[in-house]
């Protein structure tokens, strides 16, 4: 028995905005997963550094996304608060920053070669996931954008974030307070 209304061809009937109920359910599931994991990603580790990583990733994601949306390279037909934002606020301000914190935790003590390898461990599956969702849902649509752009952007922003965190670590002596003075 189907949970969503279907037409004669057994396809879900879209709502007024052309959204499939399944896409809305996916967004709600992602929101629930992000809110559910949020307290746990900050549980152990250098809390100030992780908070900086979260906020920095949200800032960078919104800058990059603003550019690609305004230049009409990517469109988000189904998103939260679509009347108020052209951006995908779930991705820019919650999901991607959470991924950034997890990435920061995994690379916090890594050398440059391991940082690069771990970056690829994150960016390759994320690129494939974006491509799959772009082909099978209306969560986002590429225009003048492709897999290579997604891979380069994801890899570049992760490395940029890690470079920034490395600088913060250096300035704050590893995220710890200086107790000698």
C-alpha cells in the first residue's frame, strides 16, 4: 500500500510546486539525521576548533552556493523555505558543515599526504551521490555544471577549510590555551 497519492501510471502525484512527496520526505529525513547527529559530532575533540570548522564551512558553502545559484549553474527546485531562499539551506548551513566537522576530526592530526587522501575519501562519494540525486530527483538540477565541477568544488572547499583550520591551530597552539603566561 502506497503512502503517497499516485496516478494511473503508478507515479507519485506532485504537489502545486511540482515536488514529489518522496523528495520532501528525503529532505525531512536528511534534516532529522543532521539534527540527530549534531550533538555527537561536538562531543569529543577540540571544541573551539570544531565550532570554527562548522561555522567556516557554512560560510564557505553559502558563498560558493550563492555564486553557482546566481550564475544559474545549479538550481534547487525542491528545498526548505523555497519562498525565502534560492539556496539549499539544509545543505549549506547544516549538512555540509556537519560533514566539514567530521572531516576536520578525521584530518586533525594528519600529515599533508593523508589530508589529501582523506579529502578524496570524502569528495569522491559526495560527488557520486550528488550526480545520482541530480539524475533521479528534483532536489537539484545542473545547468552549465557537471561532475568535474562538483568534484573540484567539494575537494577545493574541503582543502580550503582544512588549511584554515591548520592556520587556526597554529595561531592557537593546537586549539589549546597558553597556560604558561
